[in-house]
């Protein structure tokens, strides 16, 4: 086959002749170059042989490159042979020749770099082995002299040390410094997280502002659900009362739970074995005293409704409510036997008994005034009016002159925030103070009875007093703490924990600082009441938690004392049994061998006889009441143990 003209000019006048024994020239360029490379490598004095004989460029002559070149010898010799045969490369384009040259150079440098890295790591490991061996020979020399450790044990020890060092390096890399919790002792104690701490993402340290007595902080109601006690829920608008009311009827562990049917808002909450309700709220009895009845309405209506109807599940008519409230107000003003100041700020009690002897425990929920105000504005925007609210005070509802309306139509839907704030008769202003105070002290809704400043002061003091003497109140911003205090107050547990919702409709309203200050100015009484309520609420929570910790600590101490007394009792009983087996002749020879025996004999008599039960300490009786399931033998031994402990302390 004839070569092209440009190939003939590139080859020159001399033509390549195949050697003897060489295979015939093929038409495939790759196979042809491979055959030529093999022939070039087999000739003595070729360039491939010279490269094979010496080390690569940049490598010392002491470096043994023979082993490195044995493996890639075939590929390297092929590339070098191709480089020698320049006429063969002339058959390829210039760009392809450049790429093939770069590829061969990278292959050679990559092989050399991998070989150097392998040899370097091997040398490093060898030197490290010698260094560690010398260190361990210095440290464990005496041990090796006592018992020579074989080579396997040395390797195992070295592997353990290397593993430990690797773990330390990884630990420092994952969690550097003292930030890693694994390096602290708290990780080993595995503390139980406190679900009530910093639930509002605020500081866990609370600094009280008001001074409250122990009676104000301690709230434990002996609620008798089988008797005549009744929980009355005062529901203030937009404070989360709907959610809390559902918890009361659906989420409490009771002997006879409330019956809630699908599609009905009200549930039947009867006492065990009776057809009487123990809860007076929206979801149990409905709005029996009017829509969102306030403190003034509830304290006059609830006793009359419960005394007039043994079953408070039936809602009386609107006219019947007016009659009940009018009769209650007249009875409160005219009867000398009743406490006329039962709703006053000074004489408000946790329990408000009725004529039939029922005890009413009032509860409510408060909320931050700014958030509550914005939430009510959004609710009014959607068409809420609360027109069905009676606002009955002193036996009558307010007149249109005493309580004008802020809108002319059927509702106030779509009103802007500025218009909502501009209405001077808006009941949303200071709503929490007005609904928690006794309005009869200021002439109900008649603003001409006393000056405005004096009226505000009386309303605020009345609301604070009523709130402080309530059986329970919670805060919307502290759901878990609210649950905890309710459970400790009424000794009733909820099935599932409360959920803290930090995103509400009010939080989605973006207002500037000027509007916020104006809302705070419109609700200045609510702002002061909420500050007072929050301080009292958090102090009650801390007080109840400390009391719980003290009770737990006292129980642990009593258990330790009981176990210590049992151990000493068994110890002296075993000693007395051992001494009774001594022959009487030894006793006649040595009448008083142990001077402490005279002291232990009366103690043993107290242990065996048990002592007088009336002379036992109060702590022992309390511990016996807390554990009534113990056996008779344990009770007698505990009596003797308590006497024994007192005797031992006296003897010491």
C-alpha cells in the first residue's frame, strides 16, 4: 500500500525496513505503533533501555527505580518508543499529538507520586513503631521483666493506644474546646429536661417586683368533685379561654369523664354517681349567665342559678336571667345575714358559698393587653359583635346613654385599626380590668357617679384583689406553667400537655412603635393588671416548684432513716441471738463483759415491743400514711425503729 505524498516527504529518503523475525506491517495505526514500540524496546541501546537503566529525572541515584518501572514498563516503553519514532507521530494531527504527549507525562508523574507516597507512609509507620516501642519499653520495663509479653500482646497494646489516640483526635475535631457536652459531667448524669423552664423563650431567672404573703402564693384547693364544689370559669374574650375550656371538658383524668358528642358544643360533666355538674363554663352549662359574663354577673347569677336549679345544664331564658340577677342584687343589699361585702376587694375569698352550701371556685385566663386588643380588633373585623352580652349590673342592664355603640349598622366588620381605637366607648379598652372588678363599687356603667381618676383606681384595686383571691388564674403566654399550677391547685391531672402557640392572628399584625404606645395608653389599666398578674403567677409557680422539691427531699430522707433503722434493728437482733447462745457458766464467771451491753438492752426491748404509738414522732406517722400498703410487720418494726433512732441519738 503506497503512502500519501505528505507522509513520504515526512519520512525522507530512507524507508523503514522491518527487521528479521518482525511481524508484517498492518494497516491499523494503533497496532502498527505497538509493534514498532516492542521492536524498539527489544533493541540494545535504545532510549527505553537507557531509561530503564537509570532513575527518572529529579530522583536521586540512590533511589531504586527498578521496582517502580517494572510494573508500568510496557506502557512507558511504548510511549518512549512512540516518541523516538517521530515519523509515526507525523501521521497524526498536531492537537492530538500534543494531547498524547501530555497524557504520557501525567501518567509517568502520577505513578512516581503514588510510589513516593507509599514508600513515605511505610517509612513513617516503621519509624513510629520504633519510637512507640522505645517509649513502651521505658514505661513497661518492670512489667516486662516480671512477665515477658509476647509479640501478639505488644501488637494488641499498640493497636489499643493507636485507637485511643485516633478517638481523641476525632473528638477534638468534632467538638473542639469545652463546648462539647460529652466532656462535661452533666452528660453522665442524664438529667431529665424541665418542660416548664423558659417555655416563652425568656430568661429562666425571675426577679419579683411585688411582695406576696405565703397565703397568696400557696394555692391548694380541696376540690371535692363528689360533693358540692363547683368550678366557675370566667371567660374573657380573646385570651385563649376557648382552648382552656376545651381542656377542662376533654383533657382531664376523671373517674367519670365528661360526655362530649360529635356536633355538639356542650358536654355533660356530671359528678360520679350524680346528675349534677361540677363545672360551670361555656362548654358544660353554656352561657347560663349571659354571653361572656363578667365577675359582677357571675357572682350574682351562679349562686341563684345553682340554688334554683339542681341541674345547671339547662340554660334559663333571657328574662329569667334578669329576674335572677335582680333578686340576687336585692337580696345582697337588703339581707343582713348575707355578707354584703363578699365581692369587695377586701373580703373576697377563694370560696364563695351559696345558700345550699356549695363552694364556688372561680378561675380565669389573662393575656398580654396589646396582643389581646389586636386579636379582638381582628375578630371584630370578621363580623363579631357580642351583642348577646347582657352587662347586667345591680340588677339591670346599662342604658344606651350609659353604654353607647361604636357602630351604626349590624356589625363593625371591616373597620380599620384607627377607627377601632378612636371610639371612646369601645369595650375592648381595659376589658380585663372591667370584667374582673366589681362594677357595683363604681356605680356600674354610670360614669357620673365619681371622677374618672378615682373610678379607675377603684376598678384596678378591685380587679387585683379578685384576681389574687381567685382559686386559680393562668396566662396565655405560659401554657405549660398554667397546666402545672392548675394540676397542683385542684389535684386534677390533664391527659396530654398544653401546647404553646407563639404564632397567632395578633402576632401577624405589623404595627409601628407609635401605634403600640397608643394601644398601651388605651389599655393602661390592663397593662398594670397584667404586670401584677404575671408577677404573682411566676411567684406562685416558683413557690410550688420549691415546695415540690422539698417534699421529694423529705421523702428521700424518711426512706433513708427507715432503711437505716431496719438495718440496725436486724444487726442488734442478730447480736442478741448470738449472745443468748453463750453458756450460762461464762456469764457467771464474767457478769459484765461488755459495758455497752447495758445500754443496748433497753434499745432491744423497744425494738421488740414496739413502744407507745401515741409517743411516735409526727414524721413517722406521716410516712406511714403515705405508704398504707405496707404489711403489719413492717409497721411494727417501723415503730420500734423510730424509738430506736431517738434512743441512739440520745445515747450519742
